[in-house]
C-alpha cells in the first residue's frame, strides 16, 4: 500500500520507516533519497529511531543499510538494540546491514596543515557499495566536531557529505544533539539538512518521564504538525498518532456474559458485546474491582484467556481478596488462562504503560482485558493527554476484538461533582458504563449499581442493590416504596415489616375462617337438633293417631262381637261409622 | 611519484626500523603528493635509516580505512614506536609533524 503511494507520487517518494505511527504522521515515511535530521537531547531515543529505520528497511522493505556510528562501538550498539528484538549480528551476517564504528580520539591526532574528510567518504562509500545499501544512518556526526579542530573544514565537508548522500540517492538519517535555547542542534546541522527535521523530546512532569516526537519540517509535503508521544518498547519505537486513527474496526454482535446473571439481565439480558469497552466507575469501596475480577473469572470459565492489569494491588493480594467474594482466580492463573500484571502507576508514564499493555496483549492474545483502575494511570497526567492515549488503547483493544473492562475511581462524589461529570474525560470512549454508588441511610452504607449507558442494547433503567458476600456477587431489587429507595438493612427491615403485616393479616383471615366454620358447625348442630325435634314430634303424632285408631277399631270389634253374641246381623264394615 | 603508485613499502634500512609509518591518501591528488614529499623530507632529515613508510591509497583499498580509523586524508599513522599517533593533513607544518611523531628537532 505504501509502495503504491510512492509510485503515484514520484516527486515525493517516501522511504517507509516501518515505525508504528511515524509513517502515518509523515504520510508514508521519510523523504526517499534525502537526508533527514533527527535531533533531541541525550537519551531521548535518536539512535533507537535511526536503528529501527535501518532494521525495518533491511527486513521489511528490502533496503539494506549502513549504520555509521561515532559514539558507541558496534558491539555496544548491538547489545543495546537487542532489547528491541533487533539481531544485528544476523543481519550483518546476511549482508543486510553494515555497522561501522568511526572512532576519533583527539589526543591521538595532530593536525599539520591542509586536509579533507575523504577518508570518511571512502569508508561510507565502501560500506554502501559492499551491500548495495539504500539507507544510511550517521549517529551522530556531531561527534566529529569534538574530534576535529578545524571546524571550517568540517562544515565544508559535511555540506559535501550531504550532497554526496543525495547524489547517491541514499535515504539517510543524521542524528544531532539538541542545541542550547532555540537552536535545533548544537552545531547547526539543520543548515545542511533541509529536507526533513524530526525533533525528539523527553520531558519530566510530576517525576514521570514522557517522550514526544515532532516533525518540525518536511519539505514539500503535508505532515502532522503536532507533538506525538512515543514509546520505546520491546518491539521497538512506537509513535501514537491519535489524529490519524481511523474508526473502522470490525464489530461483533456476539454477547459476552459478565458472570453476574442479574447484571446480564440488566444489559439487555445477554451481557455486553464482545470487543466492547466497559467502564465501571464509583467511589472507593463500591465493588469495582470485584466486577472486573468477576468478568475476568467468567472469561476463564468459558475457556478464554484474560489479562488483568492491576495498578493498586499486588497479584497475591488480588487473588486473596477476591476469594472473599467467592471469586477464585488462582486456578486460572495456574492453568495459564489468566495473567495478572501488577505494577505501580507511577513506575512510568502513561504512554510507557500503554506500550507494556500493547506488548502483553499482543503476546498473550486475551479475550478479556481488565484495567484496574484507569484512574490511577491517569493520576499524574494532564487530562488533555490522557484521553488520546486511552483512546489509542481502547481502539487497539477493539481492533483485536478484546472485551475491555476499565474501573475508575470517582473522585469525591460530593455535591459539587456528580459521578457522571467526573468521568467525562473517558466515558465517551466507553460502550457500556456501570455506575456504582454508595447509599448511606440509617447508619449504614450500601452499594447500588445501575447501567448509565450501554450502546446498542435495551438496558435496564433500574437501580439495583449490589451485594458482595462470601457467596459472591449478587444484585438485589431495591425496595421502592413511597418516595424512597431502601437498601441493605433498611430494605431488609422494611421487607420484614411487610412480611409481618402480611402474616398478621393472613392469621386474621384464618381466624375468621375458623370462626365461620365453627359457626357453621354450631348452626348445623342446631339444625340437626331441630330436625330431631321435628322427627320426634312427628313420631309422637303418628303414635297418638295410631293409638286412637286402634282404640276405635277395638271399640267396633267389641260392638260387633256384642252384636253377634246378641244375634244381630253383622254390620258391613264401615256401617258402624255411618251408624255413629 | 612512483612510490605513490602502489602501497609498496619504502624501506630505508635492512634492520627493523624504529619508526613504522603509514601514510593514507585518497588518490594522487596534489595534497597527497605534497604530504608524501613533506613526509619523505622530514624522515630523511630526522630519521635517516630508522624508518619505513607504507603508502595506502584508499581509493584503491577502501577496506583499509576502517582499520586505522581514517577519516581525514592525508593521515600519517605512526604505528611504531607505540603508542599509535595520527597526524592529519599534508604535513606542511614541519614543527607540528615533529610534535606528532614525538621527535624533537634538537635530536636530528
């Protein structure tokens, strides 16, 4: 892609440096076939930049290079850059790089008249011809000023040297020491090298060192004018060009459970999106780390790798403390699924921390990354610097489809700043924001949680009580009664009160029912008694009737019997009645 | 003139000379020739019979430039007696050459 660019613009062809970010700032690299001046104070990374330019040229772009050094010898330099993963011995063996140490010892040299520096040209030319070099580094020619007395000759020869480099079409980096005051370099090298000037700067703020890079001049091209932080990490030089970042990473619609079922429910029922960034903010002791640890543990349970950056507690302390809320990280650490990386935030600048994160993430390739907390990282930094740097980190994680959870300590939390306001700097970078708050009421503090935002999902608007116990993390519905939100003991007591009332009411109902039942039984008994009475009376009446009937019959029979005895005709039945 | 044509040692004595000198030049320029002429004159004046001069033309053998850390030309290197001393330029300043070679004019 870069090559294409240089082909389409032949007048401004570039030699890509292969340095992360620098090619973006310069629109493709350094001016090809021309010298570039890199200057800065001692120890700010000039040699590293120049060396990476050369090594990348040899390994990535098929452009062998000559490194001519005036200050340290080849063995020292080889050892120094080995920490960046550059194996100069191998490259030299493959004729990709020539290291030439030019040593000048003033005490050995006596000047006796007229001379020039043709010897240097011959050496350089010989080295360039030997491997067909396209790139040259001179680090740093300013050392010549100390070794050679006749500066008039030296300046004339340097001028000739740069012309010579241009004439041979060599892309060169010349390093120079930063000058006093406004001077770019101590010996005014910038007047010879007019095509491209890059300034490296190292500054200390609040005892923390950060490095900056600026392209002061790039003839005939538009280039990033800003100062950019840069880092020297295990993979070399890295410039952080925020403005050239593109928002074009892929997104996943896959969801990842947080490990807290009710929290997942609040987040549209399925948790957060894979590759999204989650901010968990809250004041001290609200349980931020526990949420981060839970998400990390849950990832490990799924068999994914997770990386936990701890800036407050040591690894052992985290493992111990998390065990108290039933999150056991130790097995995952032993299994190799979890890496906990603890370091002090003040150990190095934010950029340097980021580079460490980059390197670890690249090496470990986790699915979930937790940073606990980012507020500590940003402690010593200007807000203006923090946001772009974090943006870079978040963007990197998103590109890698890594779910990130950041905890952030809310400062104060008093009346003057609401928690929402205190995170304005970073919250816009986050996809999901969980806010934890302490609610103090009737002599105790309780934790509440709510989802302040969660992009791309229907999330709950409810406040939940966040309960940490030895059984783990749980979310409980808060008591919403009247115009109050009750949590903790107040919630429990309210709930008990309601339970008691309900019980009482229930008991009352039971009593009433029992009463009704007994009444019914009593009434039924009465009914039974009355019925019995009625039956008794009925029987009595029947008896009397029967008796009387019997008497009447008996009387008739007697009458008939008498009549028979007296010889009278037997009356037809019923006749007696008529007779009577 | 002929001596410059190749890096041929120009021996003035049969025994191992006390002064082993090496003159690095870049091509047969006026400055190279002047340096050689000056060196030859000084040696004959002060070191007759005690020296050897080796002339190295870096345009022909550029790989030799690194060995003695040559930057400027002409450079005269006093390899013996030790320590190694370097004298750059065309050697026209005789007094400074003598200082560089650690020779006192009085000794001549």
